[in-house]
C-alpha cells in the first residue's frame, strides 16, 4: 500500500506542477532538447537489463537444440517424435501464463515480479542438466514454460508504456535483436560447454543447461537493484520528469498513467476484432523463428556438417539479422510505417525457405538459412510495434500485448512440430507448411493495412474521429 500511495502522490504532483513549466511548454527547441535527454535516460534505465535478460531467456529455452546433438538424444532415448513433444510442452504453460502475468505485473512492479520469474526459470533451466529420464525432461520443460511465459509480454508492455508510438520499434528491435545476438552465440557457447564432458561426473550436454541457468539466477540481484519500473512507480523520476512523460504519451496517443484495468474493460477489449487480427500476425514470423532456432543445427547436420560446425554455424545468420532489424527499426520509426516492412521481410523469408527446401547445393541452402533467419527475426519487432502503435490506451494494451505473445507461443508450438524427425534431412512437409504461413502473414497484413488506410481517409476527408481521439490516425 505504501508503494501505491507514493506512486499516486507523485502522479498528483506531476499533474499539479504544470504551472511551473510554462516556459518549457512554449519553447519547442528547449522541449525537443529536454525530450532527447529524457528519452536517453529512459533508455539507460530500461533497455540494457531487458536486453540481457531476454538473451538469457532465449538461451534457456532453445539450448535444448544444441544439447540434442551433443548427446542428450542418445542418453534420454529421444526416439520418434519425443524431441518434438519435449519442445511443444514448453508452450502450453507458457501460453496460459501470459495474460494473468500481465495483469499482475503493473500491480506488483517489474523489479520484484521479473526478479521472481528469472530466479524461477533459471533454477528450472539448471535442473535440465540433472535429468536422467525422458519423463523428467517433460516435467522441467513444463515448469520452464510456466515461469518464462510472463517475461516477454511484460517487457513489451513495459517498453510501450514509456515511449511514444514512433519511438517504439527501434527499442523493440534493439531489445529483441540484442537478445538474438547473444543467443545467436548459443551454438558456440554450447559447443564450448559440451567439451566439459566428464567434469563432475556429468555429460557435456548437462553443462549446456547448468551454467547458463546459474548465470540467469545470479542476474536477479542487479535486476532487483537497477531495473526501472513503470513511469508512475519509478524512483529516479522527479515530479517534473513524470509530468513530461505523461504529456508525451497524452499528446501522442491520449494515454493516461492512471488508466486502470477492470474485468469489464477486459471483456470490452477482447471483443475488438482489430486486437485479434493484429495479435494473430505474430504467429507467423514467430513460428518461423522458432523453427530455425530449434532445427537449424539439425538442418546443418543433414547438410553433412559435424556436431561442432552444426552448432557454430548457427551464429552468423543471427548477427546479420540483428544489424538489419535495428536499422529497420530506426528507418520504420522515421517513416512512421510498419506494414511494408512486415511484407518485405515475409518475402525475404519465403525466398529463404524455398532455397532451404529446393537448393541444389550446400551453399544455396546455407544462403537460404541466412535469409530465413533474417526475414523472421526482422519481421517480429515490426509486428510487435504494429500492434502497440494501433492499440489506444494503457489498459487495452495490457490485454492486447499478452494476447499477441500468446499467438507467438502458438507459433512456437507450430515451429516445434512442423519439422518432424521422420522427415529428416529434407523436412519437406515442414517446408510446405512454412510457405503457407508466410503467404497467410502477407495476406492478413495487406487486409488490416487496407482497413486502416480507409479509416484514415475517412478521418481526413469526412472528419471521422478515430478511437475517440481528435487527430489520431492509424499507423500503416
């Protein structure tokens, strides 16, 4: 209660202090300079920790692919579709925990809640290294999904709660791709850890889980000390800073920090078809991204590379994807548009999948892996920003973001199952399914963009008020 009282007091002080900032409000040049400084401070307090933690979450959930070819498959007798089942069970509790988690996080606060989550999933990740039976592997995968499920929507919602609409994609791209860069080294890291075979009487693949999990648990300490909370609860913000954060969000999308969620609002927001359409878009690139994360080592192995190279060659495509995604985020924010980038990167992914499936030689297939990884991983932050930009209201976004990441979890289920062991090494059914997903993504993006364009035209030509906000326009 003390925390809530303090937050309410700070918000009231910010609202009542506008008289003291007349010069600031009427000096555009000074306002722009102060805004830049404020945004840089927000970046410093928010992004480094979220980026690092996202990288660790990706490593902890996907290093099973490296462990599989480092001896886990033989030791745990992962015959038939057992490996795919071990992948897919992660996403059931992951999906179910996302919406409840986002309803909790604003009440509890990001520092305490995220610290609890990472200690929990880091511990479970370490437990992967001690399993001796297939049933135990299923158990720890279920628990890992339960505790990781609240992390991604919490991060996306937190980022979107601090920045204006056309500042979000470059931050989401940096968050998402910095995690992918670090996790992209997972193959090299995993290969190095697998060489510890015999240390402490444990197999090399055991250490692929134990050491990254221990690092995750350790990082809960600095996270608890340094990660910023939502604007109204952040101790580093003065009343005048909080006032400016409020003004920026109100001017940009009519947002209020005291926009509280309720059961009636939840039901109303879930009846908005646009929320569902925008949320569903994440399914498609996420399905492709998980497919590449889980099966690229196996695909490379099928091309004739040994275990070491199959793990190491996973890294370069993610480094290239990170460069493209961050540059795309900056450009997309400047031109204030999203859908052409989603469609463009979907086409890049389509070309990559076709090259993987029907390439005549290893070089062509490797180029296809690069294109598929780049296309999927650049589309994801663009899709995240597309929803955040077109959902008005903090409480509505608090529902829409976990709904979106739930579709991402469904994409993870798809990506876990589509490349079946019995289809190795060509994986042709998975290739066909991937192509169908990409085409669907393009069609849905075109459809919702056409609707937004028509609504913006009605606002421009006939004065229609969109989302109850004078001057608001949808982001295309």
